[in-house]
């Protein structure tokens, strides 16, 4: 059975941080859906690029499918990360995922803006966009491009999105599958 992954998108998301893992994880054969925050199925990135989503998080919640995933991914970007943080449904989903030991991936501003206020980084190592870590307490920031601590994998920004995607594939499937995708896109 394939692993199931949801990528949450809110207006103002960073396009590279969303599309790169969507593409790479689908190349790896993972079942991946995009879910938008709000009522619209068209979400606009921080650089004005619109992206259609498969569902809204509200639709998935009404169908009872909001928590049926092996992983949830949070692109960064501003105000995208702030819009994710403002969503009560997103907060509830992330708390449920964390309590179930499911994988949570966050990049750029999202570790600091979304995960930290929910207490999900407490006692953990993490990375994020440089300067965003100053608002996080009770966790240890590192400059590494990708940091895995328990069931949370964080990354720094658009330039590290491919490495983040490969780390997610390696965790969800296997390091060999992560390496296979990395080689197919000439990342290594």
C-alpha cells in the first residue's frame, strides 16, 4: 500500500517549496494530494503564481479524511506560513498528526511560524529560513539545510526544497528511493 501525503497550501505560499516536493514525491510513487486552506480550490503563491489544489482542507474534514495521511507538508513563504498558522483546521490536523507519530515536514518560515506556536518543536532540533529562528524558544536551531528530529523534518528555504523532498522520500519509502529520485533529476 502506498504512503499517503498531503501538502497544505495557503495564499502566499512559496511556489518552489510547494511544487518541488509535490513533483519529487509523485516521481517516487507516493500518493500525494494538495489541500488548500479556505474555500477556494485556487491558491496563489507569494510570487503571484496560481495553483489549483485537489481539495480544500475543509472538504477533507467534512469527508472525515483530514487525518488519514502518513505525512503532511507545509511550504513556507509569507504570508503563506502566517495563513497556515491562522487556520484552526491546520493546527488541529498538525496536533493530531504529531500525536499519532506521523511525519510532518515544514520548510522556510513554516517551522517557526506554524510548528513552534503549536509546541511541536519543543525540545527538538530544527532549521528554518535564517532569522525566523529568533522567535522560537525551547528548540535548537541549526544551519543545516535539512534537519530530521523524530517525526518532524524541517528545511531552510526554496534553495533547499529538493534536498528536503529527497529526505522526505527517504523517510517515507527508503533511502534508496530518495537516492533514485535525486539521481533522476540530477540533484546528485
